[in-house]
């Protein structure tokens, strides 16, 4: 953020010692650190709030686009009613599905599973 070299930092320390004095310098540095921490917290909170607002706005835009695309797709491909040919087979040029006759009088043999016998 700030590009402070060694010589500039030394100059700041010397001016601080002369202006504030060596007795009150630790208290002044502590207070400056608390202010900097408070500023960082506030700026972090502000930044996260702005990012949340941006995300919500982008999400709303995406939902609107998806809604519009969904409506366009639904208008282009209407669903079939009960007696009609399904839309997918009509578009593909496929014949309607043939009805299969019901199966009557077939014998079904049920086979019981056999468990292995254990010899004791």
C-alpha cells in the first residue's frame, strides 16, 4: 500500500521522538495501532457488504436471463397434451409409439431359492 523505504522510516521515527517525546512514544504507537486496526475492520466490513450487494445483483441478473431463456425454450418446444404425439418424437420425425397388446395367460414358474445345506 505505502512504499516506505528504510531512510524514510528512520526520518519518521526521529521526528516522532522529537515531537512526541520518548516517554509518550509507546502510548502514541499503541493508540495509532488501535486506530489502524479499527480502520481495517471498518473497511473490511464495508468491502464485504459491497461484495455481497454485487453478488446479489449478479445473481438477480442471472436468474432473469435464465427465466427469459426458459420462456423462449418453452415457447419453441411446447409440451404435448395427453392424446397427442410427444413433442420430442414429433420433432425428430419419429413415428408415434406403438401400443403393445396386453399379455394374457402366460404361465410363470416361480422358483424358490435353495439354501446350501450345512453338514454338522
